[in-house]
């Protein structure tokens, strides 16, 4: 039991074998219900049953190590907080309740509570090492406990063993948290959890591991490094206060850029990914700490060359930054001699309409620069005599950069040197022009990064409408630059999410503070993060339940009003109203969480295939705004509700077989024979079987991701799909999405008409036609495989 304390002389009796009924019971309870059957069966021999006599004190808060995950089979355990001044902190664990997982994962294996057996109690026990391995292999298991812990912090079921005052003091001394306002540091301190890892443990592997939390080393030592050709390089030691994970989350889609290994026993503060991104969104100085650190390292070309092999492509934000400055700097060099008066130099700048002038000696090299800023700060502000020689105010030595340098490198040089002007030199070190920060900003004017920043600073619906109108041009440039379809959909989703956030913020200012916790959800393609340029809005609102018997009329009216405003504004921006009225302004889709649970119960237990055909978009729901814990609770409910309901999956499969790839018996394309889209087929319908089938498998195996390609990857990791199957489906989906985007761009920019999803095979190259046919054959094969597995036919 991990050194329990006994208040009686009774001994704990261990029963090594679990009976069949015990195994069946375990299978129905999270986290065991979250893992595949084969993984669950492999755990059974490692588990044991323990009988605990009444009155036994199993653990003391903050003192006793917890070395197993325990589940109460019968009896009762009390959890008690040792602070006698706390109110409402006792808790009862009865049949089906767990203890130990949160202590192991969040508190270094030390008990969060004092635990005592109130009755003779029978426990199932899974040793700590096996439990940790389970969490490492199946991240959703760990997330289950993290979610429970987060919920427990909110409702008071768990007390944070991390001292808030200690954490606050620690963050006050740790960059970039020290840059935040004190009230924000207070809030973050209360949200930190403590994670323990023993020495010589590899926590993350570069290019493989997904990072869900920002780690701050509180005690111990660790090493982050890169592996290349079986060698460990770019090693860097982490001491107390060092951070890990921020750059990977911000710049690499959460995939570890470097590996991390503990050198000593380590205690980390852990901040959730969503909270970290929230801080980055609201505090530029916080974000810049990570991006500047990364940028300065990337100026080291050896570091950049190695990291470039590890980091995921980010076409959506770095494409323009990875071009040279040749096309953006001004090559009209304006200069003066060092003994020219300040006034004369300023007149030259006015005549040539430039913000700087270079300074040189007679027939010598350029020795400095004078900028508008120098004139304001050094002359006007100080009342300096304008007839003084210009050399008295010039900035020297002159900072230069090669015309072959990347825009990214120039930007980082400006940041490091605190300069807004750089002299550009050719291969002979001859000055050929001037580069300003405004030139870089202008080059980013049509980039995704700049567009998103403009959206974030917008304060009117009309402004958001204008900015959304620039999306097709941005997407076209990305496609022409070879961007992957997956990254384009991520970009469009990011833009949509940013616009939605702005609109809800604006709507809340208009309707006032919400009366209770709520969450705004997005559904369908947006819920899957797979929006294209032709999309309508699918969204919903859920809010917390009131106490039994309370009248929710006023609350319901508030959220309906909020939904009406947001949906109307989305329509004005360019996201058309849903033809099926699946929107937050519809009373049916603006409900408390208990009603949403009933909806999913009806869909999973009682619905017929035709009902699920319309309801399928609800199974791709995703959090967008508000209290994410409500959406997490609904997702946990859905996962638990789906366990063992074969009929539901049979109905979903029948629907997935409804849409057939447009390929005839003789492998000819089936196209429209007349009308507006004659000789074309709907590529969106052709893609539906992939989306539907991947959704079926994801729901079957309790995968929380909603994005089709992410679901595919998780199914491969869980060995539900072979590598060949995963690779074939992933490449097929990407190719179809690429064609879909190309068609929509063609319609908008070249045909001056709304985007559509109709592909004309005759206009494709022979290679594209051949690939399409092979993909459609593979989809048919996947449909047959799915039909056999879920319907038996």
C-alpha cells in the first residue's frame, strides 16, 4: 500500500487474482474504459485486490507516499484535509471511485489527503509503475486525471498541495512570468500543478512527443537536447526556473522540438497548454519572450540547420519570413557628409521622403546613420542647435546586413540590436540600400501572421468583414508556395476562431456579464478544424445546470440573445447562416449541460440511421469560448455513454456507406450530366466517407480529437490502423483537400463567383486523374472493411 499507517493491529489481506466479475466491472470505469481491449487485458495480471479493515488510516496528507492507483470495489473511504479551518473538505469514496492517480501524477506521489477506511473496504490496486506506463502510452488516461484534478480545484474536492504563496514567489522571480501584472501571477499560481519525475527519465522525444503543458523546473536538474545520427547534440542544462515546452507549443503545433531527460529527481510546476496560450494571446511581452529566444537561437546557422530538420513546417506564419530581403529594402541610398549641418541633412531627408540618411567622410565609407528618431530625441526634444554638424547626432557604427539575408534574420537583428534601420550590403560589403522595420511590416501585410494580428486588434464588425475578405488571397499564395492542405485548414480555422473570439467579446460587452458558466461550441467542419473557403456556421451554447427546481427562463433568454447577436455578426462577416439552423441562436441548441447529455443519450441509444445522418456534426463538437471544463465534461459523458453500444456504431456505418466515390464500374468518373456543374463532381461528397469512417473509429476507441487527420494519427498510435492504412488515408485526404482548395480559389479570384466544391476531371492533369481514381478505389475498400467490422456484412 505504499507505507500506509494503521490505527488498528489488523493486517491488510492481499488477494492476487481478480475474479471475472471484477474484471468486467473495471472495464466499465474510466480510465480503464478509455483504453483498447488488448491493453486492458494486459493490465489484469498486474492488478491485485486488497481488503482494508474498518478504521485503518491508509495515508496521511502530505506525508505518505502513494504507490498504486486504487479503485473502491466495496466499502467506503473518507478523504480529509488536515487543515481544520477549511470547510466542506471531507469527501467520501465509494464503489467505483478512484484514489491515488492525481497524487502520483500531480503531487510527486505524495498523498493529497488523509485517507481512512470507514467500513471494511475492498480495493483494486494497480502499481504506480504500471499506471505511469499506462499514462505514457495512452495520453487520454493522463488527461482524464488532469481533467478531474482541474475540476476538483474548481469545486473544492481537491486541495492544491502546491503552496500558492510559494508558487507566486517563484513565478515573481521567473521570466517571463515576472513580466505579467501581479494579479495575473496570483491567478496563475493558483492553477499550477506539481509533477514529479525521477532522475534519468526521458520525458519528451524530439519530433514525436506531444506537449500539453508548459513545464517550469521548480527543483532538480534536467537536460534538453537534439539527437542527430544517433548522437546527442545541442545539449543544454536546465536549472531551477528553466522552462520547457513553450516554443514547441507556439511554433511547432505542440510537437517537441527537443528531447528532455531528467538528470536529478525533478519537481516541475505544470501550466496547462490552454492557459499558456491564453497568456500568450493577452500579453505580447509574454509571447515575445519565447519567440525572441527562438529567433535569437535561429540566428546561429548551425543551430538553425539542425532545428530545421526537427521543426514542423509552419507555412501559415513563417513563409514570408523565410524569403530574402532582396525584394523589400529601398535601394535609393541618401547620404551626406559628416560635417553637413543637421538642418541641411533634415532637408535632404524631406526632399527624398525618407526616414533616414547615411553619413560618410570625404570619399570614405559610411560611418553612421541619422534617423527621424534621432532628430526628435536628440535635436528637437533637447533644443539642440540645428546648425551643428550631423556627426554629433549620428548613430555609429553603422549596422549592416547582407542583401541575401532572410527577412526573419533581419527582423531578429532589429530586435536584438534595438534598431529600426539597417544598411543593406552586397557581396563586396558595399552599401546598396536601407531596410526599415516598416519595410518588413509591409512585406507581412498579406501574410497570415499579420492578418491574424489585425483581426485581434479590430473593434468593429465591418473591420472584421473587410479582413475576412483577404483570406482567399492569403490562401492562394500559400497554395502556390506549396503549403500542405492540413496547414491551410489550420490557418483558416485559426482565423475563424480569432474572429469568433472577437465577436463574442464584443457581444458580451453589449449584453453584459453572463449569469453563469457557459461555453460556446463549434461543430461540423469547424469543430474538426477543417474549414475551407466555402463554409457556413455550425455552433451551439451550453451552460451549467441550476440547482434543482430553479427557473432557467431568464438564463436561457440571456444566452439566446447572446447567440442571436454572435450568429448575426458571423453572417455579416462572411460565415453564412446554417441552412439547417444548427446555431446558438436556435433555442434547441442553446441549453444547459444536462439537456445536452440527454441529446447525446438519445442519439447513441435510440436514434435510427436517418436521425444520425443529421446529427453526425454534433459528434465533432469543439470548445471555442468560455469555460472549457463544461465541454470536457460533455465529452467525458459521451465517451462513457458509447461504451458497448454496437447498434450506434452500426447505424453510423450504414450512413458512412451512403456516400459512394464518384467512380463507375469501368473506372470512369461519374459526373453531373446537366445543369450548372455539368461534367463535374462534388469533391466534398467524395471526401465524406473518409471523414465519416475515421469519426466512427475515433468514437469507438474513445479518441478525444476531432480533426480527421489527428484522429487518424491517434488510431495509428493505438494500432487500430496499420502504418500503410494510416499513410494511404492521410495522403488521400490531403490530396482531395488540396484539389478542393484549388477549385475554391479558382472560383473566387479567377471566375469572380462564390466558391464551390465541383471538380471537372477533364481539367485535371493525367497524373491527377489517375491519383483520384486510385483514391476512390481505396475509399471503396475502406468502406467494405468498415462495413464488415461494424455490421458484419
